C-alpha cells in the first residue's frame, strides 16, 4: 500500500528529488515516476534499449539530448521519421530553428519564408542549405555502392556529419542503427528522388532493411522500448519487437489518448494483447508533452544510474 | 454576421438537415459544417481530391466507406499507412474484425490470440490467412516485373482483390493511385521482406514513387485535401502538394491538438505558413473522433452533391 | 460476438440510420451508439432522467434543444452552472449570440465590446439588457418571499420568462427542478449580490436546496444520468444520486480524458468504485465535442422512442 | 529572435536549471518556462496573487504544496471547489489517500469501500471520520454566529484545523481568504445541510460572499492569477477580477483544449476579449497534467525569488 504524500518544495531541489517525490504525488506524475523507474531497470538489467521519436521532437531542442543519450549508451536502436534526418543535418550545418508563437500570423510568416511548427519556426534558407549538402553527400555515398538498406545509408550519412550534438553522428560513432521506414517522405525523400532521377540504379531499400530491424536484437536478449509520440516510428519498433519475442520493458510518452484507436494513443496495456509486450513486461504510459516529460523521466534515471556507476 | 440558432430536433431528421443545423450551433459542430461545405466546393470546382487516412480507420468499418468514396469519384488520390493494406486484404478474404472493449483484459486476449485496437479486435487467424494470400499475390506480381514503385504495386494488388468494399479494388478499378510511403512497416512489410529473401532482385521502390505522388496532379489544377488523423499519410500528402503549388481546399479531421507541435495536431492555419495550403485556401480543422465526424461531413456533402447532380 | 461492419452511405440517410450503423463502426462511434441505447432504456424503463450541462453549451444553440428535451419529458431533473441561467434569459429577451472564430483578434474584440467563447461571441449589450431585466425579476421574487432555495428561485424565474425555447420556461411549465449550486458565480451571482446589498434579508440558500436535489427522486425509483461536460453540474448530480442509492444508467459525453483525475474526465467505470453508479448500471462514456455527439445520441433515441409511442 | 537550443543533461541538474533550459526547448516546455517567468513577475511587482485549483489536485499531494505556497506568501487569494475542503480536513485528521491504478477493478474496489480518483483512492472510513469532525466544528461555529459568508466560514474552519500542511490552516494563519462558491456540493455540502436541518437559522451565504471576492483586491492594485484546471474555481476568480479591472498577469495550467468552448480549456488569449485580462497582461497557457507542470513552474520561480531575497 503506497500512500499519497504532500509535496513540499525544498530550496535548490534537483530534478532527481522532484521526480522521486512525483512517485507519491498523483495522476500523471506517478506514471512519470514509474516510467523513470522502468528506464532504470532497462539499463540495470542490460536490456537493449529502443528509442523512437518523431521529427517535431528533433525540431525542438530534444535533438541534442537524443544524441547525448546515444553517446551515453542509453539508446541501442533508434527509429524515427524522415524529417528528423533533414533537421538533424540542418542543425549540424550551423543553422538554427527559432522560437515563434502558436498564434502567429501564418500568412505573414509564409511571405517571409518562415515555416511554423507549433511555436517554433524553420526558415526556407535552412532547407536550401540542406539541399546543397545532401546532394554532395549522396554523390559520395553512391560512389561506394548503388543499393542501400535505409539503416546502412543513414549510418554512412552519420559518418559525414561532424557535430557532437547530431543524432546521425553519435549513432554512427556508437554503431547504433537508425531505422527510418518512411525515408521517402519530406525533404530528404524528395532529394533522394532527385538524385535517383540522374542515377536510376540508385536504390534505397526499405524492404531489405526489415532484416536489420528484426535482428537488431536477439530473441533471447532483454529488450526495452522508450517511445515518444506515435506514428510509424512507434509502430515499426513495436512490430519488430513482436517479431522478436516482444519487449520486456516499455515506456510510452505521448499527448494522445487511447479513445480513438490510434497508434499514438495506444497504451502499454493494449500492447499486451498483441504480445508486443511480454505479459510480464513492466509498462508505463505518461500523458503529456514530451518536451516536458522526457527530460524529467531521463534526467532522474541518468542521475541515479550515474550514482550506481552503471552510466559510464 | 452569422448568429447562433437554437437547435431543435425534428422527427426523422436526416444527416443533411442535422449537419445543416450544425452551421449555427457552436464549437466543433460549426467547424464540421464548414468542413462539409469545403468538401462540396472541392467537388463543385473540379478539384483533384486527396484523401489520407491511417490504418486504425480501416480496422473500423470506415474501410467500406473509403472504397465507396473512391467509387463515387470523391477521392482521386489516396495516401495511407501500411497496415491499411493488409487489413483491407484480410477483410476482402471474408474475415471480420470484432467489437471488443477499451477496458478488456489484455492478457486473456493475448492468450486467445486476440489483438486489441481500441475497442475492436483482430484475430491471429486473420493474419495467417493474409500470409498465405499475400505470398501467392507477390509471386504473380513478381512474375510480371522485378522492380515496382509502391503505387504501381498497390494497383496490381488491387486488381487481384475481388471485393467491392475493398479500397485496393475500387482504387484499381477507378485508376486512383494509392500511396503508402511506409509500406515496409507492419505485416505487409514483413511479408515483402520474406518474399525478397527468396527473390533478392525484387525491389519495392519508395523513392521512385515520389514522382508519381508529385505528378498525381498538375501545378495548375485545383487541389483539395481531406486528411483523417495524422502520421506519414497526412505529411506525405501535404508535402507532395507543396511541391506542386499547394492545396486550394483543406479539411483536417483529427483528435490531436496543436499544442505539441505534432503532425497529427497541426492545423490548417499552421499549414499556411508552409505554403502547403495556398494563402487563399479554404481550410477547416475538426477536432473529434473520425468514425463520428467523417460520416457526418461526407454524408451531408454527398446528399447535396447528388441533388445538384454533380455526384454520378 | 459483434463484428465490425463496413459503413456505407445511403442517399438521404437519417440520423437514426447513421447512428444505428455506428454500432458496428469503431472507437467512439460504437460508444455513441451504446450511449443512445442507454438513453432509450432510461425512458423505456421509466427511470427519472437527470440531465447536466455547463453554460458553454447554453451559449451554443443546444439551449433550445435542452428546452425541447424538458418539454418532451426527456429530462426530469436539470443541473447546470450559473452562466447558463443568465444566457438562457438573455436569449429569451431576443438577443442573439454570434459565430466568431477560434483565432479571432481578441484585443480588437474587446474594444468592440465582444466577448469570445471559443468560436462564438456575446456582446456587452446583452449583459446590459440582462442587468435591467434581472433586477426587475428579483424585485418581484423578493416581494413573494425573502429566503429561497436555489431551485425554487429558478422555478420562479422560469415563470417570468416567456420563450418556448427557454430552459427556465420549459422547466417551470413541466415542474422540472433546475439545480445550480454555483449560482453565486457569473453575472447572475453578481446581480443577486447587488440586489442583496439593498435588501439584506434576501437569502438564496444553497445548503437548504440539498434536500431538494436528494429527494428529486426516491431511493427505489430507477434513475438515469446524462451528463454533458464536467464541472460542479456533473458532480452535484452524481453526488446526489449517490446519497440516493446510485444511478441505474449513466451516459457521459465529454472532451476530457481520465488521465488527469478530473471530474470532467472521470468515466462511468470510475464512478462504479464510488457506488455513484450501481454495479449493474449500464454506462457509456463518449469522448468528443458535445455539440456534435449530443444531437446524435438523442436524435436517434427520440426517433426510436417516438416509433415505440413512448415519446408523447 | 530567440533560437531553439539543443537540450543537454548535466549531472545533478536542478529544477531551476532544467526549467531555464525549457525556455529554448520547444512546444509546451517553452510555455512552461514563460509561465514561470510570469509568476516571478507577479511577485516582483507586488501583485496580489490569486490561486485557483480543483479538488482532484488536493486529493493528489499538491495539497501540502498549496499550503506551503500560502505560507510563503505566494497566494493572497484562494478559490477552490467544495471537495477540496473536506479532503484537506480528512488529511489533517491523519488519514491518507492511496496510490491505485487507472485500470483498477472498480467493482471490487466498491466492495472494499475504496473510492477511485484516477490512479488514487480514498477509503470510506476517511469520509466517516470527516463526518464526525465536521459536525463538531459546525457546532462551535454556529455558536459564534448563525449566518456566515462562505469565506468567513472557511477562515473559521481553518482556525480549528491543526496541521501545517493544511490549506485551511495556513490560509487562516496568513489571513488569506478561501473562496468556494460551490460549497453546497460534495460531502461538506451534505453535512452543512444535515446541520441546517437541526438548526434552520444556520445560513451559509454564497451571495453575500461576492463582496469579499470582489474587494479581495483594489481596482488599482496589480493582480495576478494562477489557475489550475477549470471549473467554477477558475471562473469565479476571473469573473471577480473582471469586476475589479482585470488581471495584469495570468497563468493557466490545464489538460483541456480551447476547441470545445469550455472554461477549463479557455486560454489567456480568449480572456483578453472579455477584459478578464488587461490587454497589456502577460499571459501563458500550459497544456499538461498539473501534478507535473505546477511543481516545475513554481519550483523554479521560488528558487529564483529566494536568490533575489524577495521570498521570505
């Protein structure tokens, strides 16, 4: 029997202390505390950790945090959507996204070449810089080989990016595969298409990459999943886990709800019926904006793992 | 100046009458009425209509409605996610999905081979039937050609399905392209992979398909977008529209909100900053479960278009 | 075993037909169909029906529908919030609310004396008219008696309003009590206060009204609850039901979710733990905007009850 | 021009540092940072701070934090709902609420006398203890005076409670008025009614209390509002502010969205059209569970105010 405890602020409170207190606070704060516990368990028990996120989280400053987590060994397999790739590269070219407003004047923004993503914005110039760079990268990659599995292609891209805050870069350095089944979408998809027009034997093989995602871990290995938001990145990870015996630990952070039957709102409870999560799996679903909940869940886990000397 | 009118029930009220009344009722009912108006305008002005949906909507009985809309000429381009393909085929094989419960016992369901999707369920047997059928289909498709653009592949699949309620079938008959950039995901992706293992020169080309989605309409044609839910299906459609001058009319039906910067919650207002929607575009975003809002939006539009003799 | 059925549009479809089809469609449409069934059962089995709603629904055109439902004998007890009272009177004075825009320029609106409620607006003039009228009404009421239970006071007010679309009027005519424990809030609360300043022995007794809400039905009577949105109106109704043996049938329509532990998001499932709903109760929670879901739920129920000759 | 910055975890990170970083992170984390800035400004500029919350937040451990904030001089006026009163007293009697599960078996819980609130629970015994205590308190209060304004009554109650984590207690000690226009609801409402049955001249006057809430601050004073969740507590505060010139600073933390026109989802932007917030007001709306967002918003503000020696 766990009781609710009156939360009290203490001066200079750390994230670790506050998320500890969340464990007896109520509603989503309890779930957040539980999610943090499960992340710790993944690492303590040597599970292979799958991390999935959508591109809007890369647009936000979580991009650097994702790179850092890969570097720290907290993500062994990454699954994401196509725009994450182009935005990671744009940022590695030194371009910056800006803070805007949910109620901005969108017509005026369009005239100024500003593209809004919630309360952030990306400038047209950033996409132009990306265009130049990616065509150069593609040339070099094509010279090596004509047909690429998506994850091999992204590994190669990562070797060309030189930015310690880059997801592609850290993943390449740490040999962490990045899966992106929807690579044909967005600006990166368009530039791959333009390049293929000139080089028709250039193939990005999404089907062949299925073996890589399935064999990203063994059937017998412990597996953990941290899934942010929904979309194809969440589904591809849990489907590949299902092919591979299911996950032992699962953490979902999302703003969606289960009521519409969507993937983004699907809970860890529902996943049990599919065997996507082993019946004995530890699962937690935290409802809330990932730019708030994810730094809290991971911040506490990292501090505790560091003290245990599990985090290198 | 439009005023709010007291809504009154009349015996035997039709959907058309009720959604007419929604125009002066309040909050999302007003937006729903506006969305229905915009759908009508798309058709009246001869716009090419893009329809996007996620697979959970195919799991629900909207699958038959999507097929009917294609048949009626209300969808000229379709974009969807991978599981939609397998579920459309499963249903065409005579298998049925069942009504379950949001609070079902997921562990018990798993033991019975039942997979929950919200308050619906799909049986393991259905996936086994699909496995047998798709391998047979793939063999026949491979005999014709080794390398396929996704939309050509799906057209070919549609020709093999014999079910008037099938999305693939009606799209093939009406020459409506189905785009599915995330084809490598889900059961269909896995079976494509298994087939490719035996036939390594079999290629499903997602990159080459980009030309098909971009040239699915001309720059000068009027274009309309009806997007249900979010995910890669929504983004691929609006990105292709952007490459092609942007949409003139846009209707979004979704349960997500703009606050998290996600694609599923992105509004028609935000799309203007990207030029994804022309500045002069008519746009409406309706918040609510698509299994309720979509039949209402379309039901009224179809009845009115029929009376105008625009719907054949 | 209930199966999902492919939804198909039929020309001239009625609301009744569409909501019938929702029963095998998926996600919230299934719940909506179930809610409609439960409403019918309430009436068929002679239950006393409690209807609760918040004032934003009165701002919308649902106000006329609430009045109509009372007239039709579909609501035996009403619970609402304070602003519902003033807005019902404002409308009965011939004033109209207008359709605005969620993205309206709020500063400009303020300068024009326009007050926004979502995508609707109420003009300052309407509140001024209300002020004049309510002071006149209060004088007449005070002449009768100095101390009033809230529901008696609202009954008296209803006798003074002459508008068949008025909730207060129909409730007075049909002897349906209206409970409003939060009467001290909003414009009505302010004007009661102003009147009391001049007449210090004038008392609106919220505590004494508790007996009226508790004895609004017998312990042995069947009781049904239709609750729209959340707030004090939902809680007061279910609390009074709890004091009285709990409800037999419960329908919640709301946009909130259970994840935050709020009253508006609390489900019929949670209510069972409180005994607010009898364990055997039929319950349904429909997630979505009430201006869409409520006309559908009730429209079908009314048509079916009429055919059964249960509705007079 | 403010740019997005890559978020990086630092070992032993404090809440203050993390929320500082949120200012350039994205989506709701930016809004949360802004909300924290506005709270600081309220205090720095000597504004009178109104704090509103709903009872589910008292059920959670935020109860102790609310008491602490009053003690620290961070809340000058409190507005809440009726169940907050009884739960604050229950906790002051030494009873504890427990951590449960959103998916708990509600029928089994009911049989065990456990009442679920989201993922928390309250035992029947707690309500019984409350019943005994409150009747004793009411007797003593009635001996002093027969007719009470709500806020005076709650002040008197606070003087009888002896628990430094109690909201009522700290408010009484610090002479902070607690407003509760919906006092007739819930268990407290029921026990007031029972007491009045025996003592018919006992009056709790909600109307007369309007003067107290309106004169809780001067027209000329700076005023700030921190509103958690929605309901009558939010509306009563902003309505009283409106009568008094409007608020200069407003922070809304809520899980609701503006799309349904509800009070809980109403934004600080909408409030401007009403003059509820002065046009020049600083406003921030943070979407997310209050048990997570509120400790973050306030934790950082408190640490910074302490360093500035503004917090005593």
